[in-house]
C-alpha cells in the first residue's frame, strides 16, 4: 500500500517536472525567435518558431510571428498560410486581419467567388466572428442563463414577473438554438473541411493525380483553395470559382 502511494507521488512529481520543463523550453524558443526577429534575422527566427511547431506547440502568437517573418523574407505563400492559421485561434484579431490583407495585395491570382445569397453572407460572417471555443463559450453562457430564467419563472411572485421571465426565456432559447447551430457548422468546417494555401511561386494544376496527366490551369503563390481529396502525394483542390484539379502535396500548406 505504501509502495503504491510512493509510486503515485513520484509519478505526479514527474508529470509536474516534465510540464515545467516543456513550458520553459517553449518560453526559451519563443524568446530566441523574437530576439532574432527584432534583429531582422528573419530566417533564424523562422527556425526557432518551427522548432516550437515540431514540438507540438501551436498558438495565435506563434503563427502570427511566423507569418510576419515569412512576409519579411518575401515568402508570401507561407506568410498567408500562417496568418490563416493564427485566425483560426482568434478570428476577430484586427492585427492578423490587417497583415493578411496586406499580404494578399501582391497575389497574382484574382479568382472570382461564385455569387452567394445575402443571407448566406450574413451566416458566414457570424461563423467567422468566433472560433470553435468562442462559440462553445457562448452556448454554455446562454444555457446557464436559460436555466436561471426558468428557475426565476417558477419563483415569480406575480404575472408581470412571469411574463418578463417567459419572454426572456424565449429569447434565450432562440439565441441558444442559433448558437448551437453555428457551433455545429463551425465545428464541421474546422475539422471536416480542409483549406490550404499554395506555397510555391507557381504550380500547374493537373486534371488527374498524375504527372503525365493533362494540364488544367496555373495558379500562384498565396492562393487559398479548398482541399477535397488526397491520393498518394496528390491533393484535389477546388477554387472559389468552382475550378477543380490536382496539385502535388509539397506545393500546398494545410491551414
């Protein structure tokens, strides 16, 4: 019995020590990367930031710094890729949005988006307002408020208080259902629908996943595309205007 307790204590101490060591390594690598960036040593900064990614770390600040570093050395594709990754964590961050828009100014491809009904545009705007965790919090808060209002309804002292709690509960129920729907769609888009960015100067899109296949069209660095399928080292992509084709996996970075 005593031996089991000692083992549990030692195991707990090992976990705490390991997490502290990992955390200190993250801070150290991040600090090194930031120091290189401040000295305009952008390639060295990228190397330090990439070490963090290789260790399984991710975050808006890391991806934002990587995007800035790649932008400063002229690799627009990678800059856009990491700005897009950063936006997945904080969709409403104005600095990331600004730098992303700035990086996209130099894009060679101007792909026309298929026209959408204005209601769908509003829906997409709502989806982009928060991340999955953000919408989860909104659902949780609305649910708690709804429970409070339901309890208040049954403890209301008069009909006017009951009417107030009833209409408040109805509004919260509608808001909750909308938030749940948005969370479900956002979750599906984040984890089932994959987007990517072209990271090479230009690439010829093939009509089938084969080097000897017929050429379809040419796209350039920084273009964001939908990733629909994977066959060996080939990725099936779809452009906003509906064009479909295949590109080598090495030419595209997944957001």
